[in-house]
C-alpha cells in the first residue's frame, strides 16, 4: 500500500480506505446476502481484518410514502433527501435500535460484528482486485482535479507537447492542458518542447478525467505575470487597478499605491526596465504601457493616452470625454489603426474623442468595456 501511495501520489490513508472497500466487497460476494451493507477494517500493520454489517437508524418520519415510492426507480438503496425506502438489511427503526444500543438516535449506525473470513474464492478475490484498480484510478483522477481546480485563475508553466487541429496540447505536469485557438496569441507559433507561462482559465471534471483550459491571450495573464515579477504587487503595496489588452500587440496597465513614497509606475517598470522587460520577453515582445491610476477621471484619461502628452480633458455626458493634444501629438495619441485611444478607452471605461489644438477630432467608437481585476 505504501508503494502504491508513493507511485500514484495518493495519501496512504486513502489507499487503506480503498483496500478496505475492496475486502468488504469480496466478503459480501462470498458470504453476504443481497442488500447487506458490509464494512471492513484492516489493520495495515498486522493484516488483521474485521467485518461489520451496518444498518442506519431511522424513524417513521424518514420513511417514504406509498405515492413517493411509485416515482422511484428500483434499486438496493432508494432515498429522496433524508427520506428512505425501508430495507431491513440496511435500516433499523429507532425503537429496535435502542434494544441493541440504549443511546441510539436517528441517523446513527448500528454495527453488527460478523464472523471473520479469510479464505475468499477466486471470483471474490478477482472482484476485490478490480475494486482496488477502479478506486485507485478514480481517486487519482479526483486528486488531480482538486489540484488543478485550486490553480484556476493562476499562472502555470507548461511545455508544448503537440498540435491537434487548431488546439495546442500542453504538458503541465500530471495531465495535458488545452490551449484553444481563441486563447492563443495572434502570430505566436508553438513548437513542441517550448516552455510558456499560461493562465488557467477553467478546470472541468469530465468522465475521462480533468480538462484544464489554458490561455495566453487573457488580460489577467499580464497582471499575474506582474505579481510574479514585482514583489510589491504580490504583497499589495502596489495594486493593479485595470488592464486593457490586445494580445500579441500591446497592453495598458494602470497601477496605484496608497503607500507614501512609493512610485507605482517606477516599481512596476523596475530598475532600467528589468521587471517589465521580463514580462515583455515572456509575451514575445508585446508592448506594455504602465500608467498611474487616478481617482480624478480627467487625470486618469490623460494618463491612459500615454505616451502622448494631453493638454486638456473635457468630460461630457453619456460617459464621453474629449482629450486635447498638440497637432504633432495627435497621431501618437490615436496610435496605429486607432490602437492607443482604443486601449485607453477600454482601460478607463470612457469613450474618448481625441482632438488637436484648434483642429479636428478623432473619436474612438470601440467597445469601452473596462477590463478590471
């Protein structure tokens, strides 16, 4: 059992429980009767086994009515919530239970020690073996699911294993994660053996085992990478207030700190750009603008249009703002194909109209849904 526990990375107490279930199944098959509920207790040190027949203590209120019974499918155990179909092999009325155990109460279990048998037949032994194999496999799958479910919303490192159609299968340890086409960075090519950091979007428990869905394009991948690279962000000294991202091209990150004397932008950038440089490298050269978040909406909008210098921001109705820049800063504020103003709008949640001093304006019509943490 210790060997199986080590090989399968399953706690020894779980392996012991599985073996006890298997022995109980073998005992019932060889010596029990249909409907019996048998439990086994194995002393892992001595090999001694004891068996009990178990019955649950019930009362009249727990029994199903005749009309309720008609709606149930036939089976050894038939229960609806707390109510049960009385089976004398599995249930005992509370009045009878008190005759065997004075302090018995509804919901308790009455255990009757059975004669110990050790000479199981071939069929019973084979049944026990199959139970062990099946339960070990199920437990291994459940533990794997629990492990990766806890990593949902986190960044995980994985190695590209192979390409299947439009999906990329990634070795993330015990199982293969799935990087769908929609969650890949446009223009990024994935080759077997390459290692990447990826965001765990969701983990599903399927009949064939856990399915882990990964992302390289999700905006929160950027914030999680900053948490890994910048200790002040992971400890909460500096907070990422909002992120707007066009994966593979450019991201804008708004940072803020309540601590006196802390420069949130400088902290995130790092000395000579080392911190943000490591993240840019991980994202294959994706540009990252780090701007300071502000409660002042005008100031926040002006900061969001960085690297362009904004002379003035005017707030209008219907969540709309006009940012005025110099003539030579207009193209920089708008960005190639309108990307800079589009990302600024997504970051701030405002529709932004960029206007040159004394000139015409360029309005961003993109969806301004804010990408918040």
